[in-house]
């Protein structure tokens, strides 16, 4: 099976059944306030050219800290919904369509619940591994920022980006493996890494596109905040509409990515194609 066929089959699948887009559109707009608020706080705290925090009043710092805490709770909640409930449904939805030419969200959700004892710990292990990799470099970046060490700050950020990218490649196929394979946790993790490495070229491309679109969304959100503060409401409105359009674009790509993820695995690893029993 060629990768071109995987791309085309994924596109055809979404074209024949647009309902695949629904879960990711919902999730994309749950992330909408996160994108905007992250941009606001980066600018408010002046992360790339910070003022001395000692010049800020205790009340201002406390208020900002509480707001960031609530934002963190919301981020975790949306992350859990997306990562532990929505994403694992896609391989099951694709498999349903291959077999019946239709999809049933309720049946897919039940399938996730039935496999939850494997899906949940495998994703927890992935999340922990991801945080273990990025937290040290993030802390170093924060320390470098307060010490006004520009070189160390940007080196740490670069290390964080490379670490995240590598982890995303290694665990790219964790959803189809954990959702579809009737194997235990250890075998899920092993097969996920081996399958991802086996197709690392195509996996790398998919991850790059995903990160590029997410970065574009953050840049637009930051531009909205900046132009709003400069008193240019028309430009702010145009950028806001562009951000909404970007969220739809991200939802469309995310749906395509996870359909592609499942089609990729079923095709390359299982020899199962669209239109074949």
C-alpha cells in the first residue's frame, strides 16, 4: 500500500462521511479560549522581554497567578476530553465505516470505554513521558528568563521543541494501536513505537503540518491582542474572524489527521483498505 493511497482514502472517507468532522470541530472551539488567553498572558507578562517582576504589585501578581491557575485547570479538562475520549474514537469510527459504510458515535464511545483499561494507562504513560521530557528544559528556560540569559533561554526553548517533536513521532500511532488491538499495555506501547518508527518519514510530515497550523493559530491570537490594545477595532475584528476560520481549519485538519492515522495503520499494518471487506 502506498502512502498516496492512504492520503486519498482518508480524503475520500471524509468526503463520503462529513460526520467525521463533528468531534474535532467541537474540540477545536473548546480550545479557542485557551489560544486567546495564552496569547494574552504571553503579552501581559511580556515573556520575551520581561520587566522585573519586583515592580509589580502583590495584588497584581496574585490575581494573575489565580487566573493562570484557572486557565491551567481548563486546559487539563479540554486535554482530557480530547486525548482520552475523542481521539481514541477515530480508529473505531474508521473501522466501522470500513465494515458498514456508516459511523455510530455512541458505539465508538462504548468501544473506547471497553478498551479504557488499556487506552487510559497507555496515554497516561505517553503524557508522563512527554512532561518528563519537556519540564526540565521548560524550567531551565524560565530560570534563564529571570536571569536574563538570552542564549540559555532560546537554547532551552529549542530543546523543548525538539523533545516534543520526537515524542510526537514515537507515539504517533498510539490511538489505533490502543483502540483496535486486543493486546495488553506493554505490547501496545511496544507496537506503537515500532510501527511509528517503521513509517517515520510519513509520520514526521504529518506532525510537522499539525504543529505548523497550531503555531499559526497562536500567532493570529497574539496579533488580535496586540491590535486590540492599539485601538484598531476593524483590524482586530478581521483578525478575530481569521482566527475563527483558523479554528475550523484546525478542526478539519485534525479530523483528517486522525482519520489518516487510522487509515494509515489499517492499511500498512493490517492490509485493510477503503471499499474492501
